[in-house]
C-alpha cells in the first residue's frame, strides 16, 4: 500500500482543534501507560487490553484498566463482577464509573464512562489527568482500551479524545496497535500507522511501541503482499497470537483472559522494563525477533 504525503505533514497544514498538553504518567500516579489502539473496528483491542491488565495483576502489580469506549459499544462491559460508585464529569465531559475485576490472583481496578443515553463524541472523553485525578491512587501500570477509530480522530480540526493517552512522556508511555493477520486488516493498519505518524510529527504522540496480530502464528502470503512500509517497520516488534473461540462466542466476561493472550501480554510487559518487567518475569515463550523494544 502506498499513501501519499499530504499538506497535513507540512508546517502550513491545518492545526488541531485546540492544543493539548503532554502529560507525565509518574506525576499522575499512573505508572507505565499502555494505550491500546485498533487498526479497525473489531480488531481485538479489548481482548488484548484485558490480557495485559490480567497478566500484570496476576503478577502482583497495581493495575488500572481504562475503558474509553462509548458504553453502548464497549467490549469490556461485562468483565467486572462489582460495579462501584460514579464520579460526575466536568466541562462537558462524561462521568466515570469505578469497577473491580477480581482474578484468582490479583485485582484490576477498572474505570469506564457512563452513558447519558446519546452517542458520545470524542470531546466528551476525559483526558488522562481527569481519569487519574478522581482518586489519589498509585498504579504500577495503566492499560487503556482507546475504543475509538483512530482515523477520524486524527483528521485536521478533530478532537483527539482518547488519543491524548498517546502523549505521555516517552519513557513511560507505550502505545500498542492491534490488528488481524488477514490482508484486509493489514491494509487498514497501514493507514492507521500513517495517520499516527502525522500525530507524532504534529501533535506529540510517542512512537508506537509494538503490535499484536491476532489470528495465527504466521503471516499469510496474501498479507505480506499488501504490507506497507509502516507496518513492516513494526514487524520486529510484533507478536502473532491465536484468537480465542470462546471469546468470539461469549465476549469478554469476568473469567480470566485466555492463556495465549495472557502469554503474549506477559511478553510485552516484560519488555517494558523497570518494576513491571521484574514483577512479570521473563516469559516462557519469548521468541527471538519478536521482542517489543522501541527502536
């Protein structure tokens, strides 16, 4: 796939709707932040975000899972047995609800949006400081299911909404792209990575940390044929993970995430370094050439 460079990438291109400031996760008590982006709808972001949170919590880490999706479209709506109190929004932003996900080992603190009965727009999504500021909690890891299509969020003049999570300090912010191994998904991922590059150049997004490709243990030849420059750049930092038939049928529930996804999540978490890597430990199936270090 070849994508033309547009005027948006020049200094005279359209500006975003309003300037958005970068944030420091350590100052907000968020620990390391992993925003999970999808190459398209139903790519599998919710499942990978859940696996990351479950793997970290099972290793004894303090984990927050942020669900930025409109509640009417959330893939994480059924993952908590206990739904807690709500916190009102401010300045036109949506209210937040606390929830708890209890695992055989560990607990995940979940925060999600509260619906007002109408479809949400990106401007209603609180920024990182508001998600973190409702309580003075301290986390080792914050996993964010962005829950939105990246393509329209990066058009000139658009509200960034959940993409603000990709503007943390590079040493503590590790965006992750989720796609499928099929040719159609690979083509769509290339477009999203192109838009993300514009965000890096114009808005201060940090570099993409890694990718997860769902659906198999190797790339089909048809996918390799259409794979473009931006996705090929991520191949050394891409994990291929089989999908879960049970999740495809039942969705994500209060049960622990499937083991193949958790093992992939452990690989990604181990390569974050610091206390997260120490707690998770070396994955048993860390494959050469698929590690997630940022180049």
